C-alpha cells in the first residue's frame, strides 16, 4: 500500500518564507497562478535556504515535491535520515553512507513540476537549496510504502507500554514486508537474509497468518543457493531456512508450499549430515550466530545448538510431508552427543533452550542478570521466551526495559541492534545532541552497523510480537 503524507513537524526552516503552508495539502498538480492569494498558500525558499521536515514515524520510500515556480537548473541537496543527526552528516561522517539506497542526493528542480526523489528508509528529510533562485513549494509529501493485510491478531491488553512496543514492532515488519519479499531493512540490507527471516516470519504470521512474501523469500533464497553453497554465505543460515520453513508450516498449515521444497530439504539435510561428526561436533567453515557473539568461542556453541534445533524441525517437516525422517533423526542423535561448553552469552543459552526445551536454574540466572543487558534485537524473542519458561512476569519486564529503551529515544520502529548501556548520556533521534551528549545514532553501533550506517528499521527486531501474543494479556 502507498500513502501520501504531509510532514508532522517542521523542525527547522532557514531562508524559507511562509513555511507553515507546507502543513496544508494543495492540489496534486502544479498550479499556474501568480496572484497574491496563491502566493499566501505556498512556501518560498531562496538560494541558501534549508528545510528540515519530520514525518513523525519511520517511512519507506521518498519525497514528492510539487513546485509552482523554480528556475530551470535549480539544484537542491536532499538528505534522508532515520534520525535528525543523519540528515546533517556528510557522506563518510560517522559512517554515513549511500549503501543499498542512496539517501544523500543532489537533484535538479524546475518550474511547474511534480517530482519524486528517493527510495530508502527515513523519518526526517533535510533539503538544502543550493542554486538557481527562489523555489515556490506547493507541498513536500512523503510517499510511503507499507504492507497492509487483514490482521488476525492485535494486542488488546490495557498495558500502554506493551501497546507501544507492539505498534512499533508491527510498523517495523510492515515496512520490511512492503515489497514482494521480506527485507531485513528499508534503509540498509534491503535483502533477503534467511536467518533474519525467522523472527520476521513469526511476527508476520502472528499478525496476518499466511502471506506470499514469506514463501517468495524462502523460494528465492533456495533458488539462489544451489548445494553445496551456504545460504547468504553462512552455514547457520542454511539451518535457519529449515527452521523458518518448519515453523511457517506449523503456524499456517502451508503443506502444499512445503511439498515444493521437499527435494531441496532432503538434499540439504544430507549435506548437513556430512558436517557432523560421530561425537556431534560441527565442521562448518564459519560459525556466525549473531553480531554480539561474532568472533567469540560462544558463537560456535550457539551454532551447535542451532543445528540441533534445525534437525528437530527437519524431523517434523519430513514426517508432515510423509517422508521417512530417519536421516534427520540420525544427525540429531549425533548432535545430542556433543558435550556443551559453558557460556555466559544470553543468545547462546536461549538457542539451546529453543533446541532442547530445557533451562537450568544457573542458565536462568544468567539470562536475568543485568535485566536487558546482553540482549540483541535478533535474538530477543528467544531470550525472552527462555526467561518466560521460568517467570513470564520477569520476561515481560525485561522486554519493557529493552524495547522501551528504544522508544524513549524516539524510535517508531525497532533497530538493527540496541544495547541498554547506550541510553546513558545519549540524545534522542529527534534532535541534535547538546554539549556533552552522545548521538544515539551516530555515536554507537559496531561491526557492519557502526554510526549512521546503523539501520533503525530492522525486521529481525519484530519477533517480540510473537512474545506479546504468547505471554502478555
């Protein structure tokens, strides 16, 4: 669904006359009028003017500018930002980039024009009028693209904070599912990452049931990964493909779709079995679980548990498809023989819980230690679910601490990653930092998401929707 939206707030306007006219919708066509009455209904920007608009929430798309007058060859610079800070940054400053979707562009404007610019994720837009003379602006709209389906679940409890978390998570996944595929992010990583698809699938099927974007995404990544290749280049993501397919069938009953994946599933299970020793140890070329554990010994422990979980799902799928599950059962038997190494990583403990259904008291104490510290947005659902197996109230409180932390900083969608330690001394995304404050967007992040490259609308963070349905009433 496409929406045409006016700005909710004009954050700043320097060198722009009658700027408040931009709050009012004008005719959706350039108007050929010169009279004084029309002049009072439009905004006028001079050379050197700057305009910063806030559309109120994270969006996916671009802006549509209607101009009644502008000298041919007039140049303007448009910077889209998921935060105010990002709209001010030069390319390269605090890792501001045009990766995946150009968000810092110089464009040409002209008289009596209806022009659309950009295809990215943003909430804020900064326009610098560089040259050419006065521009007469009828409107600057956001053209937003968002998934809209018939909902089968909505949080209807009385807890306002949980309702806010639910709504932000829903918007996150709705934006990421607004194309024929389920993307991981609308600004960056506009790609099908099949591991990341699992929490996205849980959110989407909870909200809407069976939708074609999930099936297209699973089929696409399968077709792009002929064996012996690993999905998205990660062995763990081939494991996730099995888990996503199995849980999609369990959630929606999509056995007809799964039947079409059976040949690849059988071959993948056989291929995975070649990488599991008799003592259950994996021999993968890479052990990526999530970014906070990347490069640590705990990552391999997490992938070991993920493999066990995937073989349980493969057993279920093969049985549901009237196939002998013995190949998956044998691999599962070997994986169960693996002697697990201790870990203090919450992600790894949670994946072990998902694989076995067991959580020791010591593991539970590790999960709740420090509250929301140590969570990642990708694995938050699994961590919260493991905690809830012992104490749903504690899990719900940690959910509020973690996701509420993002909301307190102005989030309207949930992020690629978040660490609650970032809260202290950080300015919200809705303004520039004051002296002594850190920019929550530009001054934080790690790995591939440092600074302004960090995605503030990342579908893998929406798994909390499934948690809310299961535990919050």
